[in-house]
C-alpha cells in the first residue's frame, strides 16, 4: 500500500479493511512497493506487522493513531493473502516480485488483471461495439489525429484527460469554440517533441449530465455492493472528492444495474475482484482497480460496513483453497497407502 503516514484516517478505505482484518484476529502486515526484497531467490518484504491487542479499538481513527508495529523481513509466500492497495501508476517491477509467489498466495487484485486494467484503456476491452454503455473513446499522442477527432466530432464538447491519471487529475472539458487554444492544450498534455516521445491522452465523448457528477460503484466478485453519487464543486467538471467534489446517497438505477451485470463477469475472469467503476448517465467512464476508494463514505451514507463483505470474500477464498489442499492430501495419502494394504 501507500505509506502508513499518508493514510487519512477519517476517510481511508484501506484502513477500514485493515481494521476489519485485525478485529477478526488476523495477523496484518503492511508494506510499500519500495520494501520488496529478494533473498536467496525468495521474495520477501520489510513489513510493519500490526501488534496484536486483547481488544481492537472500535473507533477507526483512534485505532489508526494507537496502532503499533513491529518491523520484520517476511517471506511473501507465507501470507494467505496479499491485498494490493497501491495508488497509480502501476509499478511493473512490483508485479515481477509477486509473480514468484502467485501459486502460493492469493493476490487481490490478480497481478495479470492489474497489468491489463491499470489504466483507462481497459474499458475498450469490454467490446461495446454499439456504444450502449461505454462512450466513444480515442487514445493517442498524435496531435494532428486528436485535433481532427475534436473538429469532426458531432458534439460541441469532449473530455480530455491523461491516460495514467487518477483522482480527477488533469480532467478538463474541451469545447470546439475554443479551437484556437487546442494545439497549445495538446502540446501541454502530451509534452515532449512533436513526433517523438510524449504522453498518451484520452479524448472521450462528453456524456450529458456529466456536469451533475458521476456515480462510484464498488464491485466485489463481479457484483455491486455499494454506490454513491459524487457531485462536482461549483465551476468544476471533476466530481472526485479529492478534487473538491461532495458525495450524496445513491440507489442504483435500472441502467446502472444492467451495466454491472454486463461487466461483472469479465472483471471476475480478469481477477479484478474488488474494483470501483465510475458511471455517468448509465455509461462506464473508468474502471479503478489499483486502490479503489469509497467504502468510508458509502458506509456513512447508508449505515453499512462494506469492509465486512470484502473480508468475508477473502476468507471464503482462503477456506476454499485450504479445503482443496486438504482434499488433495487425503487422496494422495490413499494412493500412497494402496500398495501397503
């Protein structure tokens, strides 16, 4: 995860999951990507192991302030679960470390899933040819192409954003009426010398109603478990809370439920068991798989504790894995005993 000192105890989703695990008596250790280590071909991490207490404090901000840790270098394959909660951009070297333990440890989200879904290109993999639930999306670093897309669009407005941004960083509305500034804008976002290098950017059809905000839906094992509407600050197109937006209670519409039904199976196939999807007007805008947030705010709005079903799911996976191993071992024993009976 991100460093412990960067946790915002009043709102942090990861902290809620850690608290729930500790409350159930699990051993909890946290590590950052920079603490990963290989010793004698064994992947490990310098971990901060949460010290056990007879009674875990119920108030989560207080739990955060009183948490005590013991530093230890621990083998990654010794853990039942590794829960990835790192902020974008994705560190590919981290996934190389985890590749070596994936057969021994349940990793959530799956590292192959993180590889293919860690940026905004992932929505294109849902094959929505009819554009029923994904707005038309264009990705390039070619300035001429992007300018042509804007000028030929039937819409007056489009959304421009960096490919690897998060938290609403760099999201703006581009209007045809401001085409005189378009080239300068593309130069700023793409950077580098024209024709070489530079950053990929996304142009996306503007979805009507975007000015009213978006809906963050948390998906667990392919099913929605909670949602909230994020309302942008006055004069801002971004509805992300970190960009000044606010949240209000939200019940999923018929269209949003159908969207979840459409994309849920693929999320599971890709090992993306815990994801946050951003929806406007029933259309999928982004899929967040690195460290999707929202648990704390949805909990407060709906008087629930979404960290409970998340940890329930993890425990269920581990029980199933252990049952499978025990079953295999019992069968193996029968076979080994067969020539002595």
